C-alpha cells in the first residue's frame, strides 16, 4: 500500500479552488453521515468531503489526489451492504449527492443519460411519464452510480438482468483525473476491449463513474402476481426450473423460506404457511398473454405438488399478494426489537440451490442459531439474514457467513451475487478467482499505480 | 512491435512433444486453408499449425511461444469477416477444429460447457433434443470460441443479446500459458472485476479461450413471422421503435433496403416490392400470445403507413416468408457473376438509423456506386454490401467504407456492431474510443507484454 499523504489545509484550499468553497467540507457531522453504509462494517471518517456537480470537478479532485497521494472514495447515498463506500483510509470522499441530474432522455432509443448521483427510484418516477423504466431495483433508492460501481441487481434481474446488463456507455474519471468514455450508445458494439464492463462492478477501485447512459425498457402495461407454497425447497426449485424452461419469462421469481414465512405470519399475521414459498411476477403487453401464462404457471406448480397457489392480474390484489415479500425486511426488523441484522449474499447455479439452502438449514439445526432466508430464486441468489444482539452473536454470524460462502464456492457459485466485495468478501477473492485474481491485481496496478482509488476494497494486502 | 523469432525445427519438435506429432503440421496446403477468412483481407500463412485437443495443449503451446517470442493466432473455422484469425505475422496458428466437444450439459441451469472449437449450429443440433438452444446466430456455422473472441451477434440479438450476453464463464490461456477461469456458473456475480467480458471480444489479443460455459434458452414452442414494407426508411424505423416500445419483444427485427428487395425480385422473382422491408419474428409459449402479438404488430405497421403486411404462425409459411432474408446473401452473389463482395458493418443508436441509411443512399447517388443494405434494424446495425470486380472498384468500396464508418461514429455509433475490429477497423479505434484506447493499450501491454497474441489486430502500430 502506498504511503498516503495527509489532507493539509493547502489541499483543502486547492479542493475549494477546484470545486467551489461551498462544495468542500470537513464538518464532523457531515463526515459522519458519509462514514458508514447500511452494512455491519465499522464506520470510518474521510478527512474531507467534496460535492462535485460536474465531471470536470471529479477530474480536478482526482488530479489533485493523484499528485498528492491521497485516497479517494466515491459516495452515492450510503445504501451499500458491504462497506464499499466507507473511506477506510480516510482522505477524500466524493459525494455524488449534488450530481444527480438527468442529462438527456433518448426515448426512441430506450436510453437515458444521467449523472451518477441520481436515485434509481427518482429516475424512474420521471421516466414513467414517457412509459419507460430502468429495470434493476436493489430495493433501496440507491444511486445509479453506486448501482453500477457495485453491479447491483435485485428482484427484476431474472428477466431484465443486473445493472451491468442495463448500461451502454459511461464516462469515467481515471486515477489521474483523465476523463474517458467507454461503451457506446449503439446497443451493439464489437469494437475493442469491453472497458465498460471492466469499470462496472469495480467498486470505484479502477476509476470513478461521472456519467452513464442506461438501457430502458417499456413500462409493462400488465402485470400478474403468483404466490405458491411447496413442501420442500427442492420442490420449489423444480418449479423455478420448470417455469423458466417453459419460456414464460418471469419478471420476478423469489423465494421466502419456511422460517421467514412463519416469522411473517406470527408477527404480523401475514397469510403464509410455514413452507418455502415462491413469489412470481409476470409482465405482458396483452391480457390474453397474461392469462394464458398464469394458467401455465398454475399447471406447473400443481404438477410439482404446490400446497397452495394464489394468482392475480388485479393491481391492488397484486400489491397485497406481494406485501410480504416487499416488506419482509421491515417486518423482520420490527419483530426483533433490540437486534441488528447481518445480511449475507451468495449465489449458485440454480441446480445447486437446494443443496445450498439445505446446508444453511443443517447449520441452523446444528448450532441453534436463528436465521431467515430470502432469495432471488430465479437467479440462484440467496440472502441469509442473521439477527444479533451482541458481539458474541455477531461473531457467530461471521463464522456462519464464512461457512456459507465456502459452500457456495464449492457448489460452483460466487461469494457475492449482488452486494459486491467491499470489505466483507475480500478474504474470499483468492479462493473464488484463483489465478484470475492476479490478473485483477495487475489491471488495478496498471490503472491505479499509486493505489489512491478506494483502497482497502476487493483486494486484501 | 517485438522482434519475433522464427519457428525453427527445434520449435517444431518442442510443439510435437507438447501436443503430439500428428497435431503439428507445416504442410503448405493446410497452412493455406488457415490463411484467410471470408473477408476481403489478404491471406497470410502461419509458419506452423497446431491442433490441440485439450486446454493443457494450448497452455503448452503458449508457454513455448512466450519463451521464444513467436506470434500465436487462434483459428476457429474461418468464417470471420475482418481478418481477425489471419496470422499476419506468421508464427503459430492454433486451430480449434479438433477441440470441439461438449464438456457438460447443465439442463436445469440452462447452461452448457463446451470446448471452443464446436460450431454453434452443431451445438444447437445436439441441444435441441433437450429443448434448449444457444441463441446468438451469426449465420455461418462459426465456432463458439470464434464467436466469443469476436463478440459475434446476428439476427436474434434484439431479443437474446450478442455472444457476450450469452456466456457465463470461460477458461482462458494467458500469453505465458497460465490457465485461468473467469466468470461463474452463477448467473449473478458481483465479485471482483469482470474479466469475462474483457476477454470476450478481445479477438485473441489478451488470451485464448480454451473452454466456455454458455447460457441457453428454451427452444420457443411457437414462432410467428411478419414481413412489412414501408414507403421510406424513416417510416420503417418508426415501426421498429413502436414495436419495441409496445413490449412485444421481437426475436428478430431485420431490414432489407429497397435496392436489395429489387435485386431479389428481379433475379429470383422473390415476392417483394421495391421498398424498405422489415422482417420480424416473434417467439411465444402460447398460441394466444402469438396471435395477440401479431394483431398488435399489424395495428402498429398499418398506423405507420405500411404498404404491405404479411404475417403467419405456420412454420412452413414462416420459412417461405423469411426465405428472402435467410438467402439474401447467396441470391446476391448468384446475381452478380464475376463479382466479389465487400460487406461492411456499422451500428448506431436506432434513432440515427434513418440518418445513416440516408447518408449511404446519398453516397450511392453521388458516386453511382452499386450497394445493397441489409441490417439488424432492431439493434441499429447495418451491413452495406458492395460488389466489386477489380482493384479500382475495390478501392472505391474502401473509400465508401471509410465515409460510412465516420458517419456512424458522428451519429454516436460504432465502427463495428458485430464483425469485430480485426484488420479492417483498427484505423478507426482512436476516433471511436479517444482516451479509452490508451487504457486498452495499457491492458494489452499488461497481459501480453511480449506482444505475441494475435499481433496486428485491433491496434495500429
């Protein structure tokens, strides 16, 4: 690691000259607001916080940091779940909160160009007027820049892909402040190396995103919802495979495990039985498409022994059916007063999903630890949620976390499906990537030889 | 450029020791068969051709080449259109013709792992038994390795994406022979840098693909076909935008320009009028979905002034309707005896498609040159096809090619949508990528410091 230099009064003055005096702060309260995300990772203060409004501001800040060997970490809105935006080496935190404009809507191209600080929900509220939306939805109102830096995904990924599948072009500030464009507004491009996807998911360690052109899709005119319970996770996963194999193209295909269903029922009387339950959503342009799709899904679920099956095409009923899924986290938190939650994220090929979930069940039984599972079953992605009240319990969660990650890797999966590496998953990179990690390090060294970009993330040591 | 070393008898012996005596040849006839692809680029012989059957063979060949500073170019089956597989610096050509096995089918995961030398049509013939297929289809029976190295696309890309969207994991041999794995069989992965997409489309200049796990999709149970003619390209493109905006999710959305339609009609009495004509295909799991989709498409086309509209859900009629599109190249070649064809490839945002095509029309009128256009309109991708009979005509095509590429770039597009950079597009890289080209060069230098991997491609000088 480089020997970073302190943020001196001269650096502060230079930052003020670069981005404006109002856009630079060292106020303790503001630094604290930007010291911690929604994860369990420890807070760490930056030495100075800057609020750029243009790519040129970001470029100037980086030029300065590069010259003076000061760490730079980008901040979206703090909804991360692996500490990726925590400035663990101090230095400069670049907050994108004021760089949140829509640059241009290209309605005929199903594209929009935005500044990275815009929240995806805010963006979609505006795009709805034109019948378009940006599909990835990690739940919280994460910024587009944060979603891209982290390759966030969410419940719509089974149909529409993750963030990386919904971006066409970005402007990126390199470590020395150089601004480059990667990708193209042409949806097809076979020209040179795919730098776009190298920067997407690199968590601000190779460059900082200053603008992005996103793929949009038409707002579906009709949606249906299905909730189906099964005797076992195996049966539920068989249904997942059958639904996907049928060509029905679900827009969401979620699993809530029996323990979680029970907790939802016990605490808020949610109408679920203590069984693994699938939540599905289908999008269509025509009522008849939607109806024939639901008939097919019903047939599949019943054939595979569904205990219960509820379906609707009515928007109000749909919201009610999905209530338990959409509010599962809040209900869980409310039902465990005095507890914090550690939420872990792994993903495996769908065929290995029953084995992974079976392993977590086995660990729970063996240790008596409380845990709930909720997952994007259509993608083989699962989140295990552990309540903890003290340091001992927290450490037990960490042990479980490690075991589950190892299991996911053994099953041909990944240590993180959508939360990113950040601080928590860095220790698993060598095991997951083997010799490819050396290539990642070499690229990091090439693009950020001084190591100023978000140090402490992805790589250990 | 490095000072490459000759392929000496000692090198030949070492290659024979590494991959077997039968798998190494310097026979002129075989070298000639591997010296030229389907493009207009000049042939060039390798000094030696090797036929590995395992990744370890490829690794050994690279280790040797790396040590002795010998260029290495990978060869699939020679269907490339930009000379990417031509060994312009001689050295070793690695043919994957005998490394063409299916390693494993993961039916429940909708995945297959293959060796790179398998033809995608051959692969799909086998997968059809399980109701699955690998969607990208560049037309010719290209190898999967070649398709990935080149990010090939084709007519199904509007729904299913290009090659890069249909691969999950690869094994890659680096310049020094090290084998690494990139990507994951988990469909979601947010772990470390996306090296998978860095190698996809890098045309063998960063590493050589030795195995790939592909995404598969269910064979659609039902398909429909639509052929609709319009007064102008503008009107046709309006229909393209409207169809995509309607959420109908076409599986193909192709354009044949008026000149090409006329040529098809004049030479083989194909039932088309002299107007820009859209060819569409839709996939569905249910008859009612297909029918309601066709009704909607008809409404859109008629509203936008279609001159003619034909649609069918009958498989035999569908093949007949699409005959002109599927055989357009052969018919064109047959109708121009004594001519060769230069086929160029650019892509733009769909909103710029009419401007691009209008520009080509303008060039044709101004110069009197003969050219036909056929394109993946749903993706904004167009191929301009120029017949030429002699060097003078060829050079006129090259001038046109340059002007059209410049126009595509000016319209926010790319110099190549699906044919790759190879030899022909290298000169446009600086203009298309600006400062990002320096990053590409830096990555090339990092991963292939001796410059042995497919030299002469992508980068000039």
